[in-house]
C-alpha cells in the first residue's frame, strides 16, 4: 500500500516548539512517509540560529531551504513573501508531497502555502481561527485558512471561526493546543543548566521580555521599544532577560535599542537570541513575570502561574487567562504594572494535569490524517452557514 508523503514545515523557533512532538510521532508512524522541511529564521544568526537546537534534539532535517530575506527597515514584507513563493514553487515541483502541514500565521507560511496551492498540493493548517487584531498575522492566518483543506484548531471557538470563513465542518477539527503535548513531554532544564549554557546568573528578581514589531503600526516600533526600556531604567533590583524579536520588519530597530540598553546595564540585563523551546519554557519556572507582546505570554506563560504584562494591541482578540495584565505601551503604565506584580498576587493557582498519549493533540491529528483520503481532497466548495 502506498504511503502518504507528508511534508511538515517549520519556519521559526515558536512553531517548531509546538510541532516537535508531532514531527517525531509522524516520522515513527509507518503509515506515512514524513519529511521535515526547515526554512525561515531558523537559519539566521541574528535570530539565534535555532537550527542548532533542532540538531541537538537529533531530529532529522530532510530538506533545508534557505531564503535570502531582507530584514532592514526599508525592506518590504511582500518582497520577502515573493521569495518564499519562488523558492517553494521550485521545491514543490521537484518534491511533490501528498499534503503539507503548517502551523500558525507568519508571512513566511503565507508564501509557502500560496506556492503549495498553485501546485495543487493540499495543506493542513494548525491553529486557525485565532485572532491578533494588532498584527498583520491576523490576515495572514485567515488567508492560510482559505488556502488549506484540513484544519486543526485549539478550541471550539476557533473551530467555529474557521467554519464562518466558509470551511466545511467535516474538515475542521478541534484537537486542542499542541502546547499540551509539549508541556506534557518536556523535561525541564535546571536553573544551573540554563545559567551555564547561556552564560548568566539569575537574580533574586527576574523578568523575561519579548517584544515583536507591531506590524499594523510600522512607524511606532522604535517609539514603543524606547517607552519599554525607559520603564526599566530605574529597576536596578530586577534582572531583565531579553529574547530576540521575530523576523518582522522593524526587528532591527528593536535589537538596536535593546543592545544600547544592555551595554549600559550589563549587571542586570542580557539578550538571549534564542533559548530553544526547552530552555525558554524552563526559564519560565525561574522568573517572576513576562513582559511583551508575544503570543507565548498568552498561550504558554499562564501554565506557569506567573503574570504576563501584555503590551499594546498586537495580541488583541486572544483568550486571556487571569494571570494576564493588559497594558498600553507607555513608560508610566509599564512602570506601574511592574510595581503591581511585585505588590500583588496575580496567580490563578492553575494546576496543570498531563494528558494521556492516546488523547494528545498530536495523536488526534495523526488519527485524522490516517483516515483522510489525500488523493480526493483538492476540490473545495464554500460552506454557507445555515
């Protein structure tokens, strides 16, 4: 019997952290011929070369596709998308999978999915139906949904949204968040291991900071990061651990301002370009809070019962746990929020219970793929709500 050829594609450290267990399980499943495709910011030194983490985990990379993206402030995202379309059109013409699996809402994925769709290659999309009103990821995600044939959402609200976009309910599955897989299988790194590996020492008070460009407000990035850093200047008793922004336009401005800040504050600040998913999640065990506008602050951090100071509107529309504090991006508000998290208890006493392997999101996805006749899934009809 012919095995279905699956290409599972990762473009950045965030999607890999969620996909890693699914990649391993698909590669071990004899019903499929699974190839792992790596591209995007994994291969860029300025974003931490997260390919090194993947190599350390001994996950075989079957295809490495390097895209010569331009990240300077005058670069256009649409030109970078075109590069993904061109490179992956060539790739899909040469290596023709029965289906590709992608996760998320990045512009890189939009280019990849356009190339797949025009080569008549079906797409399975994970994490559709979510909303991030303060970011261009919002329309990237919905465009990818319309290009895709199979949909795996993380809850029923998001499933309903995908159906509202005209996708047939028979092809939309609420499997839960792949983060449940990650956290259930993760072996946490010790504090000493993290300190030794990343060359710093935790202090009595520690805050992790991740700030991405606000792509819907491209001219505000520099102003916003300056407001954030001004709010930290007088907090000499707190150790600030910065992680690199993603590869959106404006990331250079953020990195430049952070570098200047750290140069003058070496005793209580550091930039870690890429922790790797294991060390990043492990670090959440040893910090008091997270500040920024990353989706991780809303989807992952609450499991560790520490507060997230969620800056601005980038993640507006997502579900908010009780540990999340929304905050406008100005010095006064951020300073007040930092003071409050040390004076008040924002913990919601959430107790995480591990899921069984048989009921894990990745297992559900694999079972659905095994039952799907991939040679019959190209034609799509818009589904009208009754």
